[in-house]
């Protein structure tokens, strides 16, 4: 059975919608990322900034792994959201060589869960 998935994502959370046959499942994943990463000034702080950058990247990698796991065996994925996370996730999926037929991205503002579910349903209904 063909499985399609769509998700709205930013660095703080993702809403994943899995469409399987006539069924639909929605899951929210939180990254538990701080809203802003604050950096100090001065030459000594460069090392601290590098440490924070590495922590941020490691945290994002764990978050993206959780999102990819949630996608399961999807053969087609629509990734949309407001910032860089959608492109980062697409690149991660492609670099991991996950067997997915296609990954498409779109830019979108903040949306409610119902709006996300509707967008995913409409996207895959139009592509049939």
C-alpha cells in the first residue's frame, strides 16, 4: 500500500501527517530547542560559541532523526515550513539515502494542525 507523508517543520517542532489508504495519522514532535541561541562577545567567547554551535547541530540531528523515523515507509513526502529546517531535513533524507520516491519542499507560514492536515490531504489528492 502506498504511503504519503507531509510535514510542517521548523527548528522547534514538526507536525507529521501520514496518509495510508483512506486513513490518516498526525503526530507532533518537539525538538525542545531554545527559542534563541545567545552568543557573548569577545575573543575568549569564540570557543564557547563553537561549543554552542556543536550542541545546536547535535540537537538538530537527533530531532531530524526522530522526524525521519516517524515518516516510516513513506514513498512520497511534502516538507513545508517557514525557515531553513525544511531544506535541512530534505538534505538529511537525501544524504541518508532513505528509499523515498520523492521529497518536495514548499515555504509556508505558521499553521494550525488542522490546516497542516488539510494541506497534506489536498497536495496528495491533486497529485493522483
